[in-house]
């Protein structure tokens, strides 16, 4: 086999890993490849994308800069660099990167559209409209500009034109299926916003079918069974602990679309709280810990007896050090990595005094909102109503287990309660972490911190009530959700 074939096979294999959410393995293979061929720009680019997908954005930026150093003429590298800088809230640098991409390839619709989205993220809608205007007037507007326009159409009062353009793209079989799927989510969102629910649901259904990823509920149930058995109360009682008294990290957990971003924005609007967002540091710490303990995938939680106080302290200190890199001055740092609900055992062993905020939302609304959301790579359960409902049930089951054994202070926050009584619930959050009240916590939508999660549009506006009991508008479609919730004992009272 020649070297070129080896390279092609690597790229193909990495593509499969990325498309199935196996970012850790993709990163491992690409790091090896970069060490062997450090002058191949595209390998640095692929490694940057793998880091980005794993939400290790600082590492991603270092790799994409290396790719640009080797091959500064490649437009895609500059666009990826800009996107990553937006994730790090370095918006001025991101704009320069988009400008460089457009300079290299004038008329690049992705760069133009993404720069317009950057303007919208800054609430600079007039600048966004001015940038997009000449392209939207074309007989066939570029796809990247159509997408950017759709994302802000309800903010610039141009919904009908956006719907027309999106319908044309979604119906065009010659357009890439992934693009049509992503456009479909935007079309469904705008139809929903207009109150055309019977038109919206089949559009969301089609978008999900175009972007669906493999998901195995039975395998996930086995995994959760093993987690609960491995972290039994009896075993937990005999595990080592750091004894650390730090309560700096505030862990926010929930299912997607359950109000976690809103909760973090309220907390991080306080002068003594910094927001880390969906920060991959703790899951990464668990991976490193398992590697040090030589725990195999097959052993999973059966090997917890290998834990030592020194190992826990080492990884706890490393986590705190990473947090200081985000903000060294704030008394508290919120960690909104939702997947941390699986890791509350390790969190409690390292940080037994760390506050944990559990975000809840009506399960029908939460599941439907997941199904209606265009998530990035790796969210395999969101493309099927039963799978999404099952994820909600898994979350309920795991949280109930942890609550029976961990010592951490835990606060349950219901999204609907925040909507009904923002001030009361905001006071409750601030009291829970032991801070004095600041009125800025009620002005979370004015928070200078930019959010780039799926909930970004909502938290940049004052609180709204239209999302409560949203499922009632789709009553004829939620049978599969009810079926799974009943099966797992998570059906709300009266549901």
C-alpha cells in the first residue's frame, strides 16, 4: 500500500469517526498523524476540527493556526479559525479572520454568511443586512447567505422572504442532504414562529431524517445499568476523596433545551461569577483519569477500586487550573457541560462542596425542543422523538441515583418557574451559591458575555413565555414521547 493510499484511508476513517461522534478516537489518530507528518497542513486542519467537535476549542485554535502557517492561502482554514474564535468570544479577531477569507475568495458565501451571523450575535442587525443585501437580490442567492438570513429573519422582520428561499432549497434534491437538513430546521423554526404548526412538524421530521445518526437505546440502557451498579452506594462509601473544600466550580446539568443556558446567564451576570459555558474539561479529566488507572472500555466502573487520593487531587487541581485560564478573578465559575450528569460521582469525590444546579423542564416541551433543534455533530439521540425522550428518561434515572449518595449541595431549578417568576428564581440561585444579590442578574439578556449555544437567541432577549407548554400545539405528534416516558416512569403528573 503506498503512502497516498494510507493518507486517504486515514482521512476516510476519521470522517466516519467524526460523523458518529467518536471525537476522542479521531483526535488520537490525528495527533499520531501530525507527529509523523508535521508539515501537512490538512492534518492540522482535521485535528483542529476534531478538537472543536470535542469542545476543546483552545487546542483547536492552536492547530488551525498551525495549518494557516503552513498554507495561508486556503480559505477554509481562515473560516474555521474565525468560527473557533467566535466560540472563544474573541469576536474582533474572528471578524478579521472572516475578512481574510473574503479577501482570499471574494464572494465566498459561507464567509459572508458567517460574518453576517457574527454581526447578528453582536446585535448589529443593520450591518448584517447591509452585508447580505446584494447577495439576497441575486436570482439564486448563495446557500451560506440564505442560511445566515434565515437565522436572523425574525429579528429583521423578513420571515416570509426567508421561508420562500428555504422552501426552494429544501425541495431541491440536487442540494447536499446535510445542507437541506440544516435549512429544514430553520424553515421549521420560522413556520413554528408564525404559528403554522401543522406545516412545521413534517418539515422538522424531514430535517431530522436527513441528519439522523445511529443511536442504540438498548446499548445505552446497559451502559447506565453498569454505571449505577459500579457506583453503588456501598462502593461509593469506600472510595477515596480529595478532601478539597473548593466550591468555585458550579456545575449546571440538565438535558439540552431545559433552561441551562438561561440559568448560567443569570448566574454569570453576577460580578463574582464567570461563565465557562459547555466546557469539556471535566469529561476530558475523566478520560485522562481512566487512562492513568488503565481502565478499559470493558471494565468501565468495575475498576473504581484503583482510584487513589493522589490521582483525584492531581486531576482536581488540573481542572481548577484550567478554570483560572478562563477567568482568574471570579469567585465562582459555572461549568455547563450537560454531559457531566454522568460524572457526578467523580465531581463529588474531587469537589464535595461544589454546588450542583439541576435544570428541569416539562419533558414534552424539552423533548420536542430537542427534536426541533439543529444540533452540531454527536447528538445522536435528538433526531428521533423516542430517542430524545429516552435521553430525558436516562437523565432522570441517573440524577436520582446520584442524589442518593453524593454529599454536594444540589438545587433543582424548573424552567417554567423561572419564566413565571424570574426575580424569585434568580434570588434563589444567587442565595444557593452564597452571594449577595445584584440587580444585574435580572438583566441577563444584557450580559456582555456572548453565548453560542443552541439557546443563544433566547438568552440575548428578555425572558419570554411562548416556550411554556409548547407541546400542546403539537398534540397530535407527541405520542412517541408519552410512550417512552411511561415506559421509564418519567411521565409528569397529569401527563
